C-alpha cells in the first residue's frame, strides 16, 4: 500500500472515530501540511464518502449523519486487477500456498457479475508468468518480516547462509525488497560490512527484531540499486565505449545491467560514455553490434579486435551463397 493510500484510509478512520476533526488536527495526525490534508479529504469525497466541510479560520470535517462504511465493493476494473494480482501471486510463489490463492480467487468469483467472471477466467488462462527458479523456495516468513521492517524502519538481525559451508550474522537496516532475475532480494545497510548490501531471501535462515530504528535514503529504489550493482560489479574487463547518441536515446536502447551511462560534452553532437564490466568480450561485441547508432571503443584494445572478428564473420555470412 502506498503512503498516500495509507494516509487516505487513516483520514477516514479518524473521521469515523470522532464527530468532528479540525483541519490542523487532521494535518497533525497525518503528519502532513494543511494543504496535503485537504487533498486527502478531497480524495475521500471522490471515492463517494460523504465528508461535510465546515468553513472557518481553520476549518473542520465530519462524516454525514448516520453514515456507515458500506461493505467492500469494487468496480469491474478493480475486481479484475485483484484477480490478476492473485494469479501473479500464485505463479510467482507469493502466497503461502497455492491453495490459499486459489481459495481467494474462488471467493472473488462468487461476488462477480457473469460478464466480469468470464473476463477474469480468460485472463487467468491466457497470462503466463516466469516462476521462481527450479528448486528455489520463497521464504514467506522472511518476506513478511522484512517488508514490515522496511515499513517500520526497524533494524533486524539476519542469519545468512550464502552457501552450504558458512553462516553469518548481520545487523541489517532493510531499505526495500525487489524481485529481480527470478530471485527475491532485500537491499539495505549491512552493519557488518559497513555499507549497502543485498541478500537473497532464499538464503536467509532467520530474521529477528532489534530494538533500534533507522532512516532510509530518501526515495530509495531497491530494483534500481540491484541493477546498478550488477552493472558495476568488477569483472575481467573494464570497458569504455563512446556512443553517438543522446542520453535519452541510449537509455531507451540499453538495459540497465549493461553498464552505466554518462552524458559527455565534446562539442560535436550528443555523446554518451558507456562504462561496463565484462567477462565475455564476444558477448559484449554482439550487444554493441545491435545498437542503432555508431560508437567508438576507448578500452580495452581487445574489444576492438573482437568487434573486427565479429564484423568479418557477419560479412562472410552475408556474402555466402545459399545452399542448393
């Protein structure tokens, strides 16, 4: 649930609990300014909640007399979105068991109109998601506890087993979780290594609470952090290639794991520097060959040789006569 949604619901709960709430009081309880508090009230009104506004220096809000929150109701689009989410949870192993997710889908179907039920079943049969890697079991308890740690900004103690031979204990500030390259990761600050680290959830043996809080980086993006980590991980060759493109063009074509991009000011049109860590130069040469713009190799020299070899092979294939 987003912070905006959580605060909107908190505003509704406050209005249900009290007969009258002033503007400053609402802002204080939601920990926002008065203008933002008014936006949450406006959102409730858009959702059909009858909020009565009282004019005055500070203003106040109350629910219409005898108003009670109706039973949970969804629009067709909302119900279909829930169904798709449940199918994704089942196929990606997010539910505690497949039976639990299937049971939730059945309950959702019961309250759907016939036309929407047909659409949901069509979606369920049509979509396919890449499941977790064979043999990889999602640690549901770790996912639940670490999600709570991220939300509460509370430190945890991890027992981590990177392989079958060793286990380490880490004090850890969890900043975010992400599903990446068919695995679940938690990213945050490791007090043992004194820096940002990521841990696979299937290798976490246990998670325990620690009586300490932390402040995460502002607008932290766990998925972006994982991608950047893969792109900058030290490998056999440090490559630098100047791309004849703008930063926007390069970003649209290159995937984040290939390397980091930096706009250059060379006075001869848009240029971008691609820095990559590479083990396989043949693979990297093929990635460069597919680019829709020209480029110059700064280093390593071996990459130029690899590109020339690839070009010769492509030329030979293009000139080869078809078999009879």
